């Protein structure tokens, strides 16, 4: 039995910088989850994931991450994705230092 599809975003890590990135509606990549395209259709999400997986010269480990619609765009639906969206946790730098981190 297959799993029921839940709204998702396509996410990966940037090959050169290691940052978490999200697929945007214009097929670009953003480091800000709120700019990501939220997929509510399983076929569209799988097609977008396949395109991301073909970008091995730029991305590492693309996958579909559960998300939900929020007032400012997609929001994480799972702790792991909230953690990834905030950036490294060992000390404030990167996204945390720039104030891009949401509680």
C-alpha cells in the first residue's frame, strides 16, 4: 500500500556551499523556505523532484519534505525540516545571524 501524499516542497543541499535550498515556483532555488513552491498534487511534486534529481551538478540529496501553507508561504510540517530551515545549531551564524530564523 502506498503512502498518502501530503503537501510538500522540494528541498536539497547546494553542492558548493552546503546550504539547504528549496525549489521556487519559477524553477529556481532559494535558501528561504517561505519562497518555496508548495506542491499539493503528487504527480506535480514527483515531476519536480525528478527535475531536481537531474541537477546533480548543483544539488545533493533532493527529496520531498512535508510542508503546510502558512501566512508567509510554506512552513515545515516536521521538526527535522524546521531544524534544517534554521541552519546549523552549533552557534549563531549564517541564517541565524542574519535573522532569517523563525521560532
